[in-house]
């Protein structure tokens, strides 16, 4: 497996873990849905769209207390969340140009 493919798969797994974290929190989920404009029943479909998983990670990155709580609960370093976001489609502009 190529390094970029492995990085993408690891980033995707981290983002799915982050989505589960957000979805299980009764305060975070409504905020996430309001910010994204996604209805709760459409999350599974939206998760298949390019950029959605990077958006989940960007949601965590945008609020340090949430990021730190996610990090504490999962054992994932806060910096790894940013690295993962950049490894996913639409995580940053450079990724799209190099894809």
C-alpha cells in the first residue's frame, strides 16, 4: 500500500471516529447540524460526499475545548486531527490540486 493511500485511510478512520464522537454528544450534534445545514437523518449519505469527513475534523479544530475533549477521550493528539483533515479530500486547497 502506498504511503498516501495509507495516510488517507488513517485520516478517514480518525474522521469517522470524530463523527461518532460528535454524534454521541447531545450538545455537539445539534451545533454540528446547524453549522453544516445537514439534517440528522442525512448524515450517513452526507458522509459519502467528498469533503464531509474533512469538515467533521475542521469542526473539531474550530473549537479548542471540543478538540481537547476529543483528544482526551480518544487518546488522539490534537495535532493529528489537523494532519488528518489535510489528508482528506477538500481538507485544504493543496490536496485538491495534487489529487
